[in-house]
C-alpha cells in the first residue's frame, strides 16, 4: 500500500473521531452544568494546549520526522480521550481535551483539516505526488475525511440513545470518549507503515520558491490569525448555538452534521479543476466570499433545518476552495521547511481561536447570534487580506514552463 493510501486511512480515522467529538463535547459540558461562559473558557484553555502541540509538530516534523510526530499525536489522543472516559474533573477535562484536540476538528464538512496533525500530514501528502496532482490529492484526502466524518457524526447521537436506555448523561458520554480512545489507536496503527524520505536540499520544483520561508509564513500567519478569530466564534460554539436557538439535542445535531458532511464531500473532488481554470488564489477568494454570505443568512432562518441548509451550503462552497488553499501553501514553500511553515502559519489561528470562544461564550446569552456575526466579520477580513497577500504569487503548476516533479512515494 502506497503512502497515499495510508495517509488517506489516517485521515479517515481522525475525521471519524473528531466529527462526533466536535458535536458532543460542548453538549457534554452543558449537560455537566457548565455555564455558557465556562464552556467558552474550557474551549479556550484546551485550545492553548493544542497550540503548544502545533509548535512541537512544526519543529519536530522537519527535524525528527513527520511520521514520528503523527504517531506521538495519536498516542496523546488515546491518553486524552481515555482520561475523559473515566473522569469529569474540570482540570482533567481541560487537559485531556487539549491533548486529544477534542472539539477542534474544523467543524462539519472540513474533512479534518485542522489541528496539530495537519503540519505533519500536509508535507507527507505533498511529497507523495507531483505538483500537477497536488491539489487533486488534497481534494481527495478531504473527500475521504468528510465521508468518514459524516459517519462519525452519527455516533454523536449515542449518548442520547444510552440515556433513553437508562444511562446517566455522564456515563453515556464516557462511553463515547472510550470509543474515541480506541479509534485513536487505529490512527497510530495506520501511521506505522508510512515511508518518509528526509530531504536535505530543495527538490527541483521547490528550488526557487516565489517567497522565502519567513515571507510565506508571515503572510499566511496574518491571514490565518483573522480566520482563527472567526473560527473561534463559529467552530466550537456552533453546536451550542443550535442548542440554544432551536432547542435541539445531540441526536438532531448528529443527523444535521452527517448531512452537512455528505453535502460537502463532492465539491472537494472538483476543487482541482476549478483551481486549474481560475487559479488557486482566485478560487479561494470567490468560494470563501460566497460561503460567508450563506453563513450570514443563518441569522434570519426561522427553523433549525433551514439554518442547517444554509450552513451546509456554506460548507459546500468552502469545500471548493479548501484543497486549493492547502495545496497552494505547500506548493510555494521549500520542502525542507514545510512542517514549520504549516505550523507557524497556523499557530496564529490557534491563538486567536482561543480568544473567541471565551468572548462568544460570555456574550451568547445576551446576543445569541454572536457566533455568526463574529465569524462573518473576521473571516471576511481574512478573505480580503488573503487576496492582497497572494494575488501575485503562483505555485509551480501555475507558472509558465512549470516542471513536473516526480512522485516520491
């Protein structure tokens, strides 16, 4: 089995797990008696730990090996989910959720394209394909992640079923976390066969990147910081917003997130064709702008399912641009520093995403739509900043007389 197939398998395990944890974790806190503000602060604290892991992956991925750090992260996820399965103690919950990246999988339809695993996964995927096939590979791995996430979202309804069968809410959620620990073991097992070749010098296609590692990281960091502020309002608080606004529980949310994942899947496979026609940066800008319009429409939707349809449309539009964005960042970076570029450009979004849940959680009782408004404002600023930062930068496959790099795995 080639590297690509194992990487796709790892993504499937991770997306399946994060899908049901993203839905269930805020509801687990709410059922445990956490106030809105405390839920926000819990997500902020666990996000801080996740940010530390991103730094470690960025440095360790380029120096020690990207395969190794994915294995370490998988083990930490096992530990984190295992702790959540046996205790409700507040500080243990915070520590365990941070180690496991609980509730920070990028949301429905993202395909697992978020968190500390990503800076190691991205370079491994890029090194396994040609420049011309890179965006298609990012689209395919996200497609697989979304399908796995669609199935995983259904599992978020398990606590409801167990509670109806007589279990306590705490015990029902502990079963869910135990399942997450087992699935994380599967992710570790799927990572072991991946082959990695250490690169001491740039490849032919990356010999003259259009931006230095520092320039690229700086521009990506600025745009990602704005995106992180928006995602911090939306991602971890969205299930809670649905819960407050429409009085729905985990079973209904599980069905919605499953449908959102399914709707978001197919557009990933069309991302490469769209990027080839419009160019990566233009594709990203147009699809994200349309997605934000759909997101804003949720404020005026009178019912849960209409709001869900608007959210599904937003995620489908994002699916058209996300592989292009991921592929673009790897395509214009030096292969030797791809983990650091990915991690340190993502780190500002991790930091800013820690701030937003606390603000949103504190304000949501008095301004219920604050998660939507906050996300639209900051993600809109991200779209504008991204366009001006990269509109003149071309990845290898979009440059005249581009050289096709050989597949390396």
